[in-house]
């Protein structure tokens, strides 16, 4: 085991590296804030808690389920066409809703539909950042390291986003928070679009007819996606079970800090992972981290005190830290470079659907048998995922070998036009040459 996060080699690469780190946090904070703003907005308009919950679910589910389509747009049009237009559209809709829509409309079905429209238009900044990391570090070993760093930054944004939403609501109002978050989101898109990687990361253009819509996930992901759905269902159990447990112990206000502790522990583990390297193949390592998550999540279902739950949350966050970056790196290994954003979209869809299913089941189980029973679902869903992955382990190994063989000859889904036979030249980045006053062109494909 050795350090593996390669440092930037020149001034330009250091600049891109820092900008991607800033974009990874600044671009995701508005998205994580939107997990709370719809609830605050509908409740401030006089809507019921049930309506507020439906509005939040509408935004998240529509945004998650449309992620493959929006990711495909990033693959086809690059960062400009894939992010700028959605950012402008979502910002306009959010400002109109905040400034012009009345409270009666906002608390009803039309208000839910408007929030869902914002979710459809919301730009896939996280997907674009991950595509930027893959462009900057084309080597699979380097990708795994930067994906771990990216997941740690994502966890930090998940903590900062709700804090930003709460602060804006306290200082102004939920309507002002909605407009401000949409404007900040558009500004973050401008930051990403300013990256030179934004132009280099677009897939090479070919004179051939392309499908406009995703036609289901690639066959190479049909083992990974169900596993992601099942493991992330455990997060849904945590999001419902922890508040229920704390409320039953008379400390409902501490539920948020405990969830934050879980996320920060996961971020710390992901940062540690970005500094390490392992000899085990990535598919075998993914099986290992899924099995480890079962053991790490089990204490959440066994504790009976508030202090015990807090300690179990730290242990669980550290145990699942490697799961997401390993899954992202495995997905990148299984799919061509010019389909990366769409691939990340499928992962997001599987993750968010899993969280929604876990939360729904946890609510039913918690009402019927108590909050401890809801927390029991956390390790159970992870154990089902581990069992499914074990049964599909040979299929996953074959998919990785097939993807490696294909990438050895060409990292893209096609290397020549079927109509002209012309070869496609990989996109390049400009880096500083060792010769003063000169520039050298470096291919982003290793």
C-alpha cells in the first residue's frame, strides 16, 4: 500500500486542479441546499408537512431520474451546452417562482409541478466535475484517487448546503433562499465553464447519426447499478431512522448533527482513501467494500442510547467511505470516455431511487414496529447488496476484462466514423513545455 494521488506536474495543471476542487464544492452546495428549500418554501406558504414532503421528493426524484439524459447532453455538447442552458432555465424558473407565484398556488399541486420543473432543468454540475476529473487524470489509478477526493468534497457540500438554506431563510425568507441558491448555482456553472477542461472534455464529433435519448443503462453496468440502488437504500433508512430514534429519546433536534457526523466521517475516510493505493483488482475491491459496509452499518441497528448512536454514526461513516469512490471508478472503468457523464447519470438515478425506496420502507416499518426497527433495515439492505454482488461476481469480472480490452485499442465508444472510416483524434490539452516560450500538446487519453 502506497501513496497514490499524483501531484500536479506543472503550473497549468495545478491551476486546473484547484479550480476543480473549488467547483466540486461550490457547484454542489446549491444542489444540496435544494434538498431543504422546497420543504421550507411550501410550509411558509401554508402548505402541510405532507405537501412539503411531496414537493421535496418531486424535486429530488425528477432531478435524479433525468440525470442520464442531462449527463448525455454534457457528453454531446460539452460543458457549455450541457450546463449553461439548464442553469439559465432553472435560474429563471426559480426567480419567477420566488417573485411572482402566490402562496395559494405554491402550497398546491401547481407549486409542486413548478419545483419539479426546476429539478428537470437543474444543471448536472456534479457529473460535469467528475468528467473534468477524468479528463485531467486519464489513468485508471489516478482516477480512483481523484474520485475519492471528489466524494469527500461532495460529503462536505452535503453538510454546507442545508446550513446555507437555513441561514438564507433565517436572514430573509424561503423565497429569497430559492432565488439566491439558483443564482449561486448559475455562478458555479460559469466557474466550471471557464475551465479549459470544459472545452477538452467534450466527446469527439463524428459524422454519424446519434441517438438523442438514453436507451437504458449499458449492459456493463447491469451488475453495478442494482448494487448501488441496494446499498444507497441504507442511506434512506438512516435519514428516516435516525430522526425517529432521536425523537423517541426526546432529542429530535440532535438528529441533524448526527447525520452531519455520519457525512463528515465518510468524507474523512474518502480523503484517506485518496492517499492510498491497493493491488487488488477494482471489481474484487468493490465486493470487499460492500461487504465491509454491512459490518460497519450493523451497529446502527444495535444501539439503544443517543451517545451510542453518535458513535455508531462515526463508525458507519468511516466504513462506507470507500463505497462511492470505488463504485464511480468502477463505472468509469466499465464505460467509454465519451459516455462518462451519461454513466454518472445512471449512477445518480440508481442512488437516488435507492435512497427514496429506503426512506419509504423505513417510514412504513418505523410506524409499524418503532424507530429501532427502521434502523435494522440499514445493514439488511447492505447485506442484500453484498449477496447480489457475490452472485454476479464472475459477470462483473468478465465485464471489466472486456472493457479493459476495448479501452486498450480505443477509449471511446467509436474510433472511426462508420460512414467515412476516418479515425477520430482524441481531444488534447495545452500544457507548458519544458522549452521556454513553447507549448506542447498532450493527449488526455493515456
